[in-house]
């Protein structure tokens, strides 16, 4: 009887302990000469922009395969749901494709979450890159396939005359190619002149696996099989063009859903166009952040350069990171792609050791 009670108690403890969850699957690194797939699982991108994005990626030494949505644009969608899902799945199943770059956000990703071939992705993990509405796919892939995903620039940004900005590119390829980089010590820290410096809301250090994305889209997953898991995580949030009261409402939804209860830290990206100017009176964005995040007792860092801005840092979701809100730094503690694990070890000068090792 005693053994049974101990066994049951152990199972309950394991179920509650987020650090003992199996580590995520990591995609293999991409190398020059390999194929990157481009797809529009949400809103469409003009053909001229698609070709421009493909050309910029080719100039970096990669081959490109553009998925065919199989139908004409349908309003704000790049095609009907079934066609968009099949285009996405075709890249997942294609053994030649090593990574998938989404072309644009807008809206539409949530409509195909139940049509993605997660089993094929789990069997053959691939780096999936996107942000904004693509948050829904990044989160669903974590929830259903357990694969690391990447919150970063899309085809729309790649389609400019020079591709993504030099700042964005500095914090892009190292994650995907498995490079050894000292940038991991202070990821996003080498900012260009004129860029905002991150702001500390609550001091402190924390470690955990990074997750999150666009605040509106994160909230849209709640109550579904694809909802965000925040227990034991560092939560990243960003938004664009929403009034302050709507940011308030969305953060309150996360609070009421219990998604802020057991997080280890909060990293706030950029919130362009979200400051209110209501003549009847308005709270500031900072006041709303303070209302919801200060009482949590975890480190909180704001104005991190990621989200709907030209200069954006790519973030690996599912990867162990350290958030130091006191020194205003984010450190990548482990490789984001599979083979790097055999080449890099914490404390070798490129990946910092965990906090426990530093205290010894």
C-alpha cells in the first residue's frame, strides 16, 4: 500500500514539474545549396514580391521552392483552406526542403491548424519561420509535433531591394545554420544607432523554454487543442496597431486562463501603433503592463527588438533561454538545431552555462 502511494505521488509530481517535460525536437541545420520552401498559409503576397523574396534568398546561396496554393486568392486569404493546408503540407513532406519560410501573416493560419500533417513534421522536423498571424502555426507545431519553431522575418521582409535589414540578418542565420556565435550570449544586444534600448519592468533572472508570439493570436488559441503552454516558460509577446484597452483585455484573458500563473519570465517585444490617444482618458501601455506583470514576481523586460518592426531579432521557440531583466539581456542557452548539440556545450564561450553552474 505504501509503495502504491509513493508511486502515485511521484506520478503527480512528474506531471506538475515542467522542467521534466521531454525536450523538444530540433530541426537539422540548413546549409548553403539546400532548399528553402516558401509558402503563404495565411494572407497572400503579390507574385512580384514572392519572386523578389526568392531571389534574395538565392543570393544567400540557397535554392528555393515556392509552394503552390492551388487556387486563386480568396479575399484576404491566399487560397481556400484545403489548398493552403496542402501547400504547407507539401513542403513538410518534401524530403528536399530543409526549412519553411512563411511569406506573410495577415490572417488565415488558425483556419488550417487541424489540417497540418504534424506526424510527418515530427518524423522529419524542419525549421518553420514566421511571425504575426503565423504565431498560430508556431504554437500548434510546438503543441502537436513538439518541434522547435522560429519567430522571425517572412517573405514580405525578404522581398525588399536588399532583403531583410542587416540587423535582422545578424540575428537570423546563426540559429538556422548551427553556427557557433558569441551573439548567443546577448542575443539582440548589438543594436544599431537610434534603436530603442530594452526597458526593465521587473528586475531579476530566469531560465526557461521560450514561447509566445503575437498577443492577439496567442489568445485566439486558448480553449483549443493548439493553445499555448506557458508553465515554466519565458513568455514573449508582441503586438501591432491595437488600442491600449484591447491590450488590457488580451492580457486579462491570459490571466483569467491561468497562462500567467506559472511563467518564469516575460519578454515584451515591440508594440508599434498601440499607444492610445483617447480624449476621454486612457491608460498608457506601460501602466497596463505594470498592472498585469509586476504582481507576478518574475523578471519582465520590455521593448525587445522583435515583432512588427523592420529591425527584428529572430527568436527560437522551444529553446532554453536566460532572461536577465536586470542587465537587459537575453541569452540562448542551447542550440536551436539538432547537430549543434555535439559541437557546442554550455560554458564554451558561445553558449553561457546555466545559472546553477554559475553559482557553484
